[in-house]
């Protein structure tokens, strides 16, 4: 069961109803018939919350949902026991479709656009989030915001977390310059492509070092799919190799890494150990057809160390 001692608020403003379609073969430009279809509530915030719970932390996700898809979304999360701070809005919750070909780790993701939220809806959810921050062990900003959300929305969350001394993890890169420049980010977890977009540097080591130094970020962790990942802290740096796995669906693996890393850090694990545990969990999630699908409990790093 999650520990009441560690309580995280995941801000995942742009959720999605995830439809995963499995094919024996997938041929672009042809008629393709799926062999199986799986549907569930998802998105970066939801994936983060589910993985954080598996890593031993309580986690709520703050989000906008709307329309009939939003109703189905909320019912699914309630059934799965995911705590939410939810604002019902007029636009329909978007649907994302993942096309998975058996034996091919490269999947195709089709993402619907998000509808714009109103000023009143944005203000309501922001007030609820700001009221929650002081009660939490950590805050995670996961992904993008839908149209209509002010550019100051996420910055206010970051500043409030800093004012209350609550650690902030950022798992996003688009429109994040104000947050990074605020100096409030304590943990940055992004992937190689996102690091390159922010820094212009292709090397994950050079990119992570540049971000850490420019924005005074204590922990920067960069993933690169099945390739070596890099973590940089104020005290050390390490290149880590994710476990080899037979990948069926990589969607959500990055969210799992963020959640397990942050939960581990909040539970007092050394950063390198927390990241190694997170990479192991991310690799494990790739073995499932469902996004960010993990066992109910992820063994702590110490248990893995005893087995190795």
C-alpha cells in the first residue's frame, strides 16, 4: 500500500482517453484490422500517479476533463482508486490512439487536439492546486497545458511550491522557460530529444550539465529509450543502462521513470539509486500492452541490490 508519509500532487492538465490497438502486422496506406483493443484513462499525470502509488507514495492528479469521454475517464480512475482534483470543462477530453504491431517496439501514436478551457475553469483549478501544495511532500508538473490556460498557471504552482519548501519535479519542456528560470525546479526529468530542444546539444551528458548549471537544478535526469540514461546532481554524475527488455508498448514509460524517481528521492534514496530503480520500472512497463502498467508494488532499490 502507498505510504501516507509521502504524498505527491501530479499536475497533469492535458489527460487523454487512451485507446491501444494491437495488430499482427501494420501497413501504412492499407486497411489494417486490429486483433485486440484496450481502453483506459491515461495521460502523463495519470500515468505518473499510478506509478507513484506502485512506488509507495500517495499521489493525486489535478486535471481538466470534459464531455462523455471525460465521464468515462473519471469512472475509470475511480474504479482504479486514483485520487483526482478534477475540473469538469465544456470541451471533450481528447482521445489518443496507439497502434502496436506485434514484435515491433516502434509504435504509432495518434493524438487528438485539446479543446480550450475557460478563464473561470483555469482559475478554479489553479486555486485548488495552490491550496493543496503545502499539504504535499512533493509536486510534479507533468506535460503540457491545454489551450486557454494562462502562461502564468504553471509558474504560480512552481513559485508556491518553492515558497512552501515543497520539492518540485518538472517533466515537460514546451513553454517551460519561466519555470526553469524561476529556480524552483529541484528535479528535472526529460528525454534526450527534449534536452536537445532546450539546449541545442545532442549529448545527454552535455545537455543535462548545461541545464543544471544554467538553472541551478539539483537533480537532472535524462532518458533515451533503451539507450543509456544520465543523471547529474550537485555532487555527482552517472551514465546508467536501463535493463534490456522485450518492449511491447513504450508509451508511458517516461512517466513511470519520473514517478519512481521522484518517489524514491522523497523517500530518501540516493539520486543514482532512485534513478536506477526508476529505469528498471520504466523498462518493466514497456513489457505490457497497456501504458504505464506496473505491478501493484515496485520493490525498493535495496531489494534489487540484495538479489544482484
